C-alpha cells in the first residue's frame, strides 16, 4: 500500500511539474540510457598506441594488444606510414562494419569521419588518431559499465536557466583547445554568449553544433563538487533575434569523468569563469 501511494505521489508531482523540469528529467533519462548502452562510454577499457609494422591482438599474453578475455589470437593491425590494414587469423569470426573479415582489409580512422568498427565477442574497437594512431577498445562487460553508480545532480533550479545574448564573431575566431593528453587541437568559435549571474557579467565562447551551440567550460565548482577539468553543455541557437536560454542544469561530465581511456578536450582559458555554477552533473563517484 505504501509503495502504491509513493508511485501515485511521483505521478502527481510530475503532472504538476513545470514543463522545463519535465523536459530536463527526460534529458537526464536519455543521458543515462546513452551511457549504459552496451558499447557506450562506460564500456571503454583501453586505448592502445600502434607500433609500426604488426600489432597483434587477442587475449594471449604474447600479443601486442592484449584483451582481458575472448579469442587468444584474433589478427593483426599493420601500420605502414599512414596506411593501416587489418588481417584476420584463419577461423576467427570477426566483423568490420558488420561484415565478416576475410583476409586483409584497409582500415579507416575516426579522423575520416567513417571509421572501420570491428566487433568480436563482447568487444568493439576502432582506430582513433590522436597525434598518432591508437586502438580504442570497448567491452560491454566492462567493470565501469557493470558497476555504474548513476549520476548525482544539483537540485534543478531556475536560477541557472539564464537569458543569454549571442554575439557572432565575424569572421569566426580560431579556438585552441588542449586535450587531456596535452595535444593541441584547433577549432572555431563562431561567437560568444553573454549572461549575468548574481549581478555579475560573464561570457563563454561557443562552437557550432548544427541546431545548437556547443561549449566547454569550467567554473569555481570545478575540482570541488564537479569534475575538475570542466563540463560540456549544448545551448539552442536563437530562433529569432540574438537571445537564447543557457540552461546550466544540463551541464554534463565529459567521458573522462567515467573512464581513464578517453581523450577529452579541456576548456579554453576564456571559458574558465569565476562563478559557482551549482547546477547540472556533480563529480562522478567511482
């Protein structure tokens, strides 16, 4: 009886919730669903740098790339200059882009926009380019996925749903972004969002993400109650005029908050603001 009353109270509270809070809860549910997918970010277990020539892969200890389980000898990636090929061992049932590999195939990296994705047993892996090629490995049975503890959020608050003024950069400004490996990448800031918190003015550079702006930021909660290096946020582009709503309740942790094998970008200096943004995702407790 108590359980039934509890469920009815939740349903009743949702029915009378403000529309933005309902939409925020839907966003949170979708966020968890994406993280918990069999080969989502929580399944990332490795990033193995390639050597020139052969890079054998399998669970046997004499492979260059050693998997925690699965077939002993799967095949070999060959790095020759900028060209990468993969050769499957006889009798091994491995797929590349959902097609069984027979012999030797060319391998496309993520920098091509359409990487070759391999799947075998509970694994998926593909080649990424981070200054040099590496193999990103995901396992649906990863401990980080199986023991995921969920995400803790600050209480949803209207205080951090702010009206922001967009000012475009003409032309777009070059944006230098360093990732957690210390590698420098260049992107474009198409403009800045200006907003106010507690009577103080702030601004953040934004990048183009189709229908939305995308930004990486850090604030005075970073390293205290939120993930140290910073958080990500998408903001809808203005539909008319130059005003939009920046909702910090949707600030979320980068993949590096959950796994040691991601290569997340860090906020540029101008996007480190001296405000306590107590909204969105808190620091993940491993």
